[in-house]
């Protein structure tokens, strides 16, 4: 008996035909045609009257039960089949995610084990993003690569060394006076705290001061220790700097030969993909470092000028600290601003500290609302939440150096993720090669190949026989055969909005239901 022949509608309408004429003395050995006829005569209303949970005894008519099919009517599918497919798909994805997570865990363990050797390479690449334009321009002027690299590194050392040599005498000259001013400021705070409204005695104040001093010493020691441990315990800071300098030289000298070498070392199509992905990553990393350096420089200049105008000691040193702290997004600027306010408080007083606080807040607003969106929108294109989480996780895993490298690492991951998305969209037919902005000619060739490969694969899916199609293949075939709206749907329809006529469940409706329920319980005459 067919699963779809249990109920047969008539030709005139939606109601099923019914014939209730049957007797108890009907022969047991009825033919298949008689069973089919009775199945067709059973109406949906009669099937609903059957108590499937009732007891099967001598009062039950087996002849009527034979007309009931275990299959749902029409083109419906049993719910357990749908649930089974969902569970199967979820299980496969869970296994894939577990494998990917285990791979990422092993990769993190390997990076952690070789961190002392990986760190100089990462720092060298970051320095090269700043110096590579200088070396490239020198090579265009027919300067040999080795000499261009040496000139770029010496220029970098000269600029950094010149800044510190300019600040060091001023720092040494004003540090003693800052110490005396800090002591005097603390004494003024003690005298103020002993008066109204606090009315503290000198012993309590001395205890609080000692606790604050101990906390500052501990924090300073932990910051210095985290930086040194981030740079490395087995290798000293000096050795790390020497290795970084040597690697920077070789990267600047032979870096332009890396992509041709990797295309030669791999296959043609893999070389095209690697060329495009690595070039995008390099452009993003260089753009981020240069944009962040410019933003930090503008912050340092404005804050330095403001601190000098207010009369805060060590204004130049604080400006340099602001510049260096700017490379740790969100957190570094807050720390540098707090240090400036603290120095102004202990050296000049409460009013000047408020002025410094207003200066820092004004500059930070300029950076957050104007400079960073303008300069870094094309460089990173990362949400502020991702930046904050990256800095937090990087600092927790690798201390201060991890917080510094967190945002570039997140930007690189985002670059490779977007490249994979571009290739998937070309494979699925959502985009053409002309719709994507490629960084290299190799990337365009790889994209065009992926587009042709995707079209060929979709054609093969449409030609597969039904008996070899898995659920995933049938879904893809349905996508190929049916026409729909692409990305333009988001511009035409607000898919996040609620449908018209859709009644959202409201709290007022729930309260009304609860009120009616209790009224029904308390009033017996309304019970039905």
C-alpha cells in the first residue's frame, strides 16, 4: 500500500471522499484492491477519531487500522527524519570544530615553546614595515640592496637614538626636582586630609602613603618583569635586539625576492594564492604600523605641548611615553594619560592636574573620533570590541609584549579570513573576479581560476543522477536550479525587521493571561 494513497481528495474540492459502509462479517481474505478501496474511503475525520493510545482488544477493528499508513500525507516528511539530519549535520560540524580547535591548541603550544626564537622574527617584520619603503626607494635609485638596507637601519637608529639623547639630559635634570616636588605635594595632601571634611590623623595617613608606595613599587616591578619575561628569560634584551637587527637587515635586503621564491617552491595555483594572501597581510600590517605611528605622534605632540604650557615637569619624557604607549590600543593611551595626571598632581597641585586631565581627554577624543577612524579604517577594518579582546587576551598570554602584538596578529587573521571568504564566494557564484579588489596580478589570476572552477563544479552538480546525491548535494543542486535574490536582498528588504502583522509576545499579554488563569481558578462557575 502506497504511503501517499491513504487519503485521496476528490476532483471538486479539498474534502476527502468517505464511505462508511462496512459490516462485521466482511471476509478476512480480502484482496489488495479491496484494501486500497477501503483506505481511500477512510476520511481524515475518521482517522482523527481513532484512539491510537487506546487498548487493543476484541473491540478494535483491525480492518480499519490497516488503512493507516506510517508515512505522513502529501509531500510532508516525518519529524524524526528532519531531526536526524540536523543531528547528523551538527555532529559532523562538532567533529570538525574539535579537530580545528585541537590543531590551534597544538599550534599555540608550539609557538609558546619556540617563542624566544619567534619573537625577534616578529619584531623584525614590524620594523621592516616602517623601513621597507625607504629601502625600496633606494633600490629604485640603483643603490645595491645591501647598502640600501644598511642605510635604512642606520637612519632608524639615528632617529631613535637622537630622540632619547635629547630627552635623557632633560630627564636627568628634572628628575631630582620632580622628586622634591612629589614629596612636597604629598605633604600638602597630608595637611589637606588632616583638615575637614576627612579629619584623618597623621598615623592613618602615613599608613595609607606607605601602602600606596608599596603598591607602586610592586606594579613597577611587575611591569618591568613582564616586559623582560616577554622579551625572553633565556636570551637577554641585548641579544634579542642584536638578532632583531641582523634579521631586519636580511629582510630588507632579500625580502623582495621572497614571493618569487615561494611561487617557485610551490605549485602555480598555490603560489598565486600565497602571493595574494601574503601581500594583503603585509599591506595591512604596514598600514597599521604607519597609521598607529602617525596617530601616536600626533597625540604625543599635542599632549607634550599642553604639558609644557601647563608647566608639568618632564613634559618631553611624558610625550615620548605617550607615543610609545599609543602602539597598545585603548590601554596604552589610558596608562600614559594617568601617568601625566599623577605627575601633575604631585608636582603642581589639584588644579593643574585637572587641566592635564582635560587635555588628555580632549586629545583622546580627537584620536578616537577623528584620527583613528580616518587613518586606520582601511588599514585594519576591525571592530573596537575585537581590538579590546585581542589586547586583553594577548596581555594575559604573553604579558606586555603580547598586548603590543595582539592587534597586528588579529588584523592578519582577519586578512586571511577575508581572503578565504572571497575565494568561497567565487566558488559559490556569489561574486565575480571583477567584484573583488585584488592586491596582486597573481591574486586576480587565482580568483579568475576559482570562478571558472566554481562554475564547472555547479554544472557537474546539476548533472548528477538522483541515486548518488547526498543531502548536501541535493541542497546545492536546489540552489543551482532555483533563482533568487543575491546580496541585493539586504538593500531591498530589512531582513532584521519583524514581518507585518506579526504579533510580538509582550509582557502585558503574559500578565493578562496570568490574570485570566487565576480568575478562572477562583471562579468555579467559569470552569468548563
